[in-house]
């Protein structure tokens, strides 16, 4: 059936045509007709038609007309790309062809690399500021390791901004929209001397929240961010160009609104204690006890030096960046004061790239480069116990609500008495946990390509990349709640033996039959009443890393390569076929959910230390109560892709078609489990499909575009997921079809130089399961209730451009107010509850711009 859909969609794509790379205004129409749209996807300046890579290009004019101000909106014109913002203003995910990773864990490197002016932004929080003065954005699909030195196993987003000009000019722009959205942008450029030019640009974006924290009277999902950048372009000789860039951006917002999709059994306890939550998915009402804090400071600089030595050109790009990310969040998403989380993260990144490219007249040309990456990450985080957490869990533990409300709880007092703990100690410590994480990552890559053109138009390309990656990490955690320090199986054994067995050695010294009898009783909920308390042991003690068993290091290296043949059948048609491999190094689970591997530790039944088998951690005296195996890190990703493509360009019509079969072995999967995150390698995940984009220019000033991506993904091998064996299943969250189409009409008013540009675009994602299920909610239902998502977004704009440089326009995004859940997750410490993030509502406004 899917093969039939694939063939039918391919046939349809050949009849209906369009391309986001051609959705340009009249100012670029001449370039469009001449097919000289310049891209640098291959680290060389080539036309789009000549570039034998599946790449979509969105120009700066298209970004202006479509009111795309940051990469979160870019997916509306690039159907192979999906971007989502979750939990905080800084936690976003970039996915290409169904491959990508969440940004909720700074130890996980992205599979989709984001580069701005050739500089790698290692975390999405460093790539989310408003995009000023963009010349174009290139989205490269598939592994690009032979061209980029870091983390391009799934694809690359390359943002190219305008460099300073030696002619004085600039622009100012003001936008006012609904929710009191105020955007002010400006830039100015010009010469300082005959060989030095400058530019300065900045943006300010402020908007009221479209969601409301009802009980606190605060707005949520607002915008409050600004950015500034300065550049110098120095041309000391005709052969040397130096471009220096310094930038700073800041985000200070209240994000992100969460709705209760399913109110589970714990909902009654919240309401009994006066707590509230919203179950209307798209009312945009929230109830919290803490106003979320999201602060991101992102700054740095780069220097690019280009030297043209005739047949050889040399490029050096040096950069240093810092990122500071702070957020405070109410993690139970109700007005009940249960728990809050704080994270304070810092990232310092130093990169150096050097490459040399040839431009010989002969049949052979090459590009050779080297890349160095040095990054340090630190994180301090904590979970704070709320003032009502103990009462909440008292009710869930079976306490009398009337007694609890009256201030006479009894359940945990009895537990404390039975376990010998101080009265009023469980869930009454100020903090539940506190963590200190750090990671140092150094890597270097050597990469290059060689082109051989034996006859005119036929090019054979071979490429390679060798990457050596080293990570050193340290993790420490303090768990303060006394209940979490006690293993309930071992505690029963201590009580059953009247305190004669208090250690593992003493238990192991008992006769085997006695051990078996004690263990059978201790793990039987009908015999051991303490087992019911296991649901309240959220954050047990933690083994500090590095230690005598775990050295806190990952060491990876890999050689990847590219083989490609391309042929210009005519001046209008180019074809290519390629086989490429890609690589991404190990990622580290920098979270309180990091656990030793099963080769280092295996817990006994019920997490017992007494009954745990011999293991390096246990034998080394490092085991702590309730320790379980899990994942410290996920091993490398290794990508392979077969791709064939054809690109055609005629007067009034052009198209690109790529068919691919892409596989990633060891895909690094990050799944939220309801109390934490599980990082693990999927054995193998693959996707087959096609990407088609085209344009039709039937009359002067009228351009239609159409782009479609078809994906047929599969978990070829994933036996150990948090949802069980997913081998043979279709990965959730990947739409089978994604479509982006637009119509742009530019009407000139005679010879006046005045122009009216009208644009409407539509993006669609076919109905698809949001994920493969939820570890808590769906597991209890046998994975029978899965939540779906379908996206249908219509955007429009109209701009009047006058000859004197004044532009006046209006825009609307999500015109039809399409509503959908972007994702769902298990409620935190609320078994059976499902929370979700609703999509953004309709936004609209007016624009005034003046270019000089």
C-alpha cells in the first residue's frame, strides 16, 4: 500500500510543481530567470541547479514577505524540516527527514547541525534569536559530514547573512500585531575607508502572551527578546577579504503553556487540595504555582579570512561563543504547589575551520578542510519540594482527605515511624534533588572532496571526513528525601530478621533457601506493605561520575565518505546519484536520570542491593540504595543514504526531485518517561522517500511554488525502547506527507517603480501519531490509545513597495486558526495523566519598512 502511495505521490509531484527556493519577489526575478541563485551548500558558490545535493533555499526577500523572523517558522517553506519548541524558550528540536533530537538535555548533540555564517551553533538555544539581515537560508537534507566538521548526520541548516557593503544604505522596520506584538528592526551599512566597510543591525521583539496563567494573573507564551550585531569587512588587497562579526542576543520570556490532555487518577487529589488545571486544550488557560522563568544570553564573535590565490582559494573561520540558559518551571503544571525545577546551564564553544579549494581549468578540482571544536558545558539544577507536596502524596497514598485538609495527615507519619525516620521528614526537605554536571568536548575533523570531470558536464565526486571526538564528563547529585534513601525490599528483610541482617554481606551469608524465602516475601505486595511506597521514590541516590568503575569518558572516531556522479544532460537538466555516510559522536545523559549501564551494575528484585548479583559497581563498594541500570551515554550514530536526483530549469518552470533511502544505525533516542529522560541507541532507524519542489512562472510577476516530502520511516531494530520492542514499528511524529506551496503576485504600477506584492502560502503535515506511546499512560492501556497530529497552516501577506524605499504591508500567520497538539507527555509524578503543548493561535499585524 505504501509503495502505491509513493508512486502515486511521485506522479502527482511531476504534474504539480513548486519550490521554496524560487518563492522570490520581483527584485530577484532576473536572477531567477537566469538560474543564478547562488548557494554555498557544497562550500563553493554554485547555482541551485548545479548543486548535486537535495537542498532548499529561502531568500531574504521571501523571509521578509512571509514574515519569517526565526528558524521556528522556517518549516512553513521547507517541508523536509520540522521545528518544535517545548518546555522552555530555549528547548527546540530540529528534524530533517524524520531524524533529530530533543534539546532538553545539553549532553545530547544535535543530529541536525545549525550554522550561522559558517559557525556551528552547538545547541538550538544559540540559534533562536530573530534573524536580521538574512541573505538566504539553505536546508541541506541528509548526512553532510564530508562538508561540515561537526554533527551533520541528518542534515544542516545554514543561515547566510548579508555582509557589509561599500555603498551607504540600510533599513528600518516597525511591526505591530495582535497580542500587542511590537517588532523594531534596523540595519545600517557603509564604508569607513576605501577598503573597510561596516554594518550594524539590531532587533527588538516584544509581545504579550497568548496564554494566561489564570490564578496568578500572568501571561504566558510571550515574546521578549532582542539582538544586536556588528560587522567589519576589510579588504586590504584585491585578493584578501576579512569579515569580523560580533553579536549578542537575549531572551527573557515566560514559556511554555501546557494543557492537561487527560486528567488521570491523581487529578482528584489535586482538586481536593484546592489545585486547578485546565483540560480545555485550546483555551490557552494554565494554572501554575510558579511563573516560569526563561532567560537566554547568547553572544560571541567570529573572524573569517578569505584569500584568493588564483587557482587556489583559502578560507579560515575562527569563532568563540558563550551561551547562558536559565529556566525555572512548575513541573506538575497545576496551581497546587507540588514541585518546581531550576536549571542553570552555561556553554562555551571555540571553533576553528580552515579549508582550501581549487579552481583549475583541468578536469580535477578539490576542496580540503580541517575543523577543530572545543566546548565546555556546566549545569547546576535542582527540584524544589512544594509546600503541598506531602499533602498531595498523602492522599495518593490512601490518607483520609478530611484529616489531611484539617492538617492531621497520618500516612507518612506512620511510614516514618515504621522505617525509623524522623517525624515530618518525608517530602519536607527544601529540595528533592540538587545536581552538578559538566562536560568537556574536543574534536577535530579532516574533510574534503575531489571532483573529476572527464568530459564536459559529467562530474565524479569523492568525499571523505575523519572525525576524532573526545568527551570527559562529571556528574554529581544529592538526593535529600529520606524515603528515597531506603530500598523497600531490603528494609522488609531487615525487619523480618529483627535487625540481624542489615547488609548485603549478611544476607548473602544466609542459606540459599532462607535467602529465597525472604526475597519472595519481600517482593510480594500482599506480604510486604512497604512496596506500595515505591511510587513515591522519585529521585533515589546517585552514583557520582567519574568513579573507580566509570571513567566519565567517551572516545569516538570515524571515517565517512561520499561517492557521487552528476551529469548535465543539457543546459536545462542535471541529474545526480550519490551514496554517502555520516557520523555523530556519542552523546552524554547530563541529567538526574543518568544511570550506570547493565554491564556495570544489575539491581536485585525490587531494586534490592542485598539480592543484587555481583557487578563492578557493587563489588567496588559504590552501590547506593535503589540504584538501577540505565544509560550514561548513547553511542555514536552512523548514517548512510542512497540518493538520486534530477534538477530542471526552463523559462517559466523549474523543479528538483530527489529520491532517497536513508538509514541511521544507533540513532540516539531521548524519551521522557514521566519522571525523567531515557537516552538510548535505537538499533537502526531508516526512512525511504522523496523530496520534490518546483516553481511555475506563468506570467510576469506571478510565481507559484509547490514542494512535497514523502517519508516512509521504520524502526528496523529497536528492541530496548522505553515502550518495549519497537522493531518493525513506524516511528511516531514523522508525517507521511509534508507539503509547502505558495502563490506570489507582484504588480507593478506602470513605470512608477511602485509595486504591490501579494503572497499566500500553505503548509500541511498529514495526520500522524505524535509518538509511539507514553511509557506510563499508554503502557497501562496496552499502547492502544495514541494521540495524533495533523497540521494545516495558511499564511498571507501583502506589501506595497514604493520607489522611494518606503514599504507598507500586512500579514497573517495561521489564518484559519488551525489547532493541534505539537506533542504530549506523561504527567510528572501523576500516573495516568497526559500533558501536551497546544499549537500557537492566529497572529496578524502591519509592517512599515524604509530602505535607503
